[in-house]
């Protein structure tokens, strides 16, 4: 992203150097903001204050005398403590291993063991006890640091005699090194993190990212879009997600921007209005939920209000298309839209944009595809929504749109210094300074991730359109039915969840005669549909009602009409509970864990695809061929 700071980044070798440079440049500027539940007020921290705090943490960490390259596993929510342990580790040549604070204990225990962590940082002692209870051996773990548990003031060793569990105040008090003590020499080739991938289809892998990798990505982003010290970011994606780690944490350090941390995921709508960010970094789910809430509000409004909203979105979308030179700018004359939109902005758009704080300069969406209906709605109303593409293995951003060069059906143009090409099977392949050093302790998988001539295999199918990248789908997730038809489940799931009735959708049919879908219904939509069908919405058996299933199937088939007939689901099952990180059916980045879902619903799937009579099976084949 462009910056008024000039080319200073070219002389920065490590992320710790970048942080120190920022503290020296703007010590009085606001760096971070968070809500203090004890006082009931938001508290600000200057760069100078954060610098002092990081030095205290660095002194305590240095006193442990871990060798350079030792791994520090971090299981903290976004906040000041997470920044402090990260920067203290980087300054000493240690390697942070960020983990999702809401991940399940078994997954955390696996990562702590796999990365050979020397130290684990958690919020509460209960977190550590749950991890220890998994029974995973962690022979290199020497210290567990507890940051927030007010009832815990001592230390003990629940798993091994050489390991200690210690509270933050006692640990910080043990730091005796002077603040100006020499630091180990760290180069750009050193590891800056081991970030474990989401693991949608198996055990997560540790992606090794160097200082050079991350700084290369930051430089490329600062050359693409302007971010400055006057900007305010709202942070809510986990720092274990490389998207947030680079774009929502290190980038603001480079630009000198302020980062405000939300109180909780549930309070994002309120915090948007309080913080009023100028930059928002999010995954599609946040925009999708806002869109669903907007449609629910409209459903209870007058016909006039609904008509005004539809007109504002339509006129706004035409104006957006014209400004971006997109082909779908037909309709009324330009001069008429120019007259109408200022009025519609005041009556409709301004109220919607106020839900995002009212002063967003750029709303970034990444991590997964954004439904076209959601993009058209918010872009038409004037939200500066831009999509990008990346992956953990590329630190992460490969390409992005910008507010002035924004084709929402694509993920934009590749960043400077990032080369892309389309390989076999339409696979997008990437080369550049931000490409990972490999997978931790997995040399064979590291080799498989690269082509013979040194390009990273993304696993995504893509097409190039006018210098922009359009993502088609995951190669491994492409469903091939038993009749040989290919279906992209992600596209179909997006189409289904674009309907406000559906919170989540999971489609399947690989090596099967037809496509089936599992869905989670919006509670308000379920109540309304149950009332319409004269069913008891409070009864747990409602989701198994044949009447409800038939109605939901018709709805699914209606929203899937633009797909070929062989891709339209023929059977639907309604899940009683949402899929989440806690029940192991979603990744920390809110992607479906397909293998876990297949296992979870195996009985239903067996029932759906139970052996059929020869005549029925023949009917399936004939229907598919004819369609």
C-alpha cells in the first residue's frame, strides 16, 4: 500500500527492526486502542508506550536464555499482550507460532508438539489444563506463561518436572537484563513465524515464513494502496490468520496507523460504530452477515422503503460499473443516475454505511470468495469493498483489487514483485519474494508444493482476464460425479448462502450419482418457514420434517437455477446445530472442514446414497445425461 514515508522499507531487514523504527519515528502517535472492562472505557497506547512495554517483555524473555530459533507458541486473543510477546520474540531471534485462541485443545496440543515449542503463552490456567489433559507429550516445552488469570499467582508443573506454569506479573518481574542489552543478529532469511494452515482436509501444516517473506508482502501492498498514520484499523480476525497478521498487524506498524481491537466478535456491529475505522480487514462472513441483517430489516419495512433501497442499489451499481469501466453499466442514462443518486445516498446509502462506522476508506475482503449479490449490494451503496487473494504460503497477499481498479468478479491484479501463471489443470502458480520457505519438518510436502522450475502450486484453479485473476475453485475440492460431471462446491455453496434463509451450506457428490446438500438455517427464517408450513418451530424434530425438507429443497433448487442441472442438489438435509470451530467442523478462518463434515454426517450420507434398485439407478444416470 502506498505511503508518505517514502522508501524506508527498503532498508529494513526484519520485522523487529520495522517495529523499532516505527517507535522512534512517531513515539507520541496512537498505536493501539482497546476496551478496558474494569473502567468501562476505551484505552489508547502510543507507540512510545508500546515500545517500553515490549522492552519489558523482551527482558523477561531474554532471561530464559532460549537459543536463537526456539519456537514460542502463542495462544492469545488479539491485543496488546499478543503484540508484546510477538515483538519480544522477533527481537531475540525466536520464532512465534501463533494459534487461534478458540481452537480446540487437541489441535493446540498437536501444534505445540509438532513445532517443538520451548514456551507456550495462554490467557488462563484453564486453557493450559485442557491442553495438558489431551496427554500429548511435549518434551521441549519449558514454560507456560499465563497472562490474564487473576486467581493464579504462582507456578506448578502438571506434566513434567522441568516445566513451569507462571503468571505474567511474576514472569515480567524476573526480567533482569538492561533495556539496552545487545540483541542477537537476525537476518531477513530467519524465520519470522511458523503459521499452521487451517487443515480443511487433514492435519494442519506449519508454514515457515521468513522476515524477508513478510516484508516483501508489506512493500508490495504499500505500493498498491495508500495507508497512512491517520488511518484506524479495526482488528477482529485472529492473529493466527496470516491475512490479519500481515495486513492487520504488520502493515499498520509500517504505516504508523492505529489498530483498535474489538471487544468480542458479537460486539463487532457496535464497535464499528464506536471506533469508526477507516480500514477494515475481513473475511466474507462478516459482510454476508451484515447483508442478511440488512435484508431481514428490509423485509419488515414498508414497500416504499424496500423500493427506495432497491433503486439505490441498482442506480449505485450502475454508477460503480461505469466508474470501473465494467460491461454491465446499462439502464437509465448517466445524467439521470447522477441526479438520482445524491438523493438516494442521503435517504438510503448513508444509513447503511453508518453501520460500518461511516468513514471507511477501504473495506478489504479476503480468505474466501464473496457472493456476487453481497458485493453488488455494498458496492452499489458506496462501500469501498475490495477483494483480494492470497494464502498462508504467500505471506499471504498475491493479488488485490483497489478502490480505483475494482473488478469484483476477480481478485484483482498481482502485486508488484509477485509473478503468476496458469499451469496444468488451470492451476494458479506463484513465484516471488513472499513465497514461503517450506513446511516445518515436512521436506517431502515442501517439495511437492513447488513445481520443478520453482513455482508454488496454489491448488486453486484460475483464469487471467485482462491482467486480473479470477479464481474458479479448489482443484482438490472439485466434485466429480459418478457420471463424470464436474461441480465446484464453493460456487454452489455461495449461491445457496446468498439466500438469507441459509446460514451455512455444504454440498457433496464426489463419485456419487447426484449432488446433495446439508444446510444450516437462519433461525428467523426457520421460524417464518415453519409458521408458513404450520410446523412447531420450537420442536427439535422440525429439521427432520419431510414437509420442511421439501420446502428447503425447493428453495435450494431455486437459488441454484443458474447452474447446470447436474449441479443442482436433488436431496437436502437440515443440520440441527451450526458448524463451528468449537465443534470441529470449521477452520479458524471460517472455512468448512470437508472431511470432518463428511465424517459427521456419514450416517445421513449413507442413507442419501443408499443402494437403489437397478431401475432407480438407471433413472439417475438417464436424468443426469439428459440434463
